[in-house]
C-alpha cells in the first residue's frame, strides 16, 4: 500500500529540518556580510532601536526576510528532489 502523500515520513522530516537549520545559518551570515559590503555598516542588531533610521530598519527587514525565504525554498525543493531520486533508486535496488 502506498504512503499517503500528505504525511511525510519521519526521515524526510528530520533531513528537512537539518537542511533548514544549516541553510538558514549560512544564508543569514551571507546576507549580513552582503549588507555590510553594500552599506558599509554592520547590520542593525536591533531594528526596533530608535537609533536606527526607519528606512534602514525596513530595508534590512525586507532584505533579510526575502533572502531567508528564497534560500529556504530553494534548499527545501532541491533536497526534496534529491530525496525522491534517492528513494526511487533505493526502491529499485530491492
């Protein structure tokens, strides 16, 4: 009997979580590095601080939000395709 497609298997959930953590960390560091190179300033540690301009706080939030989400989507979809490919190859060997 085939697995239900709406209930991911536990192994994929663990792999997906680890991929999400790893890519999130790398993406955040890359975005912070890029922000510093482009603006010449360190990224705002606390965008809610009144010492940071509204434009800078919003700009950083937009860049960080879009960058992190795009990274998550790309990493998750790539990993899912490779997972499915691996499952098909492993299933064909038995």
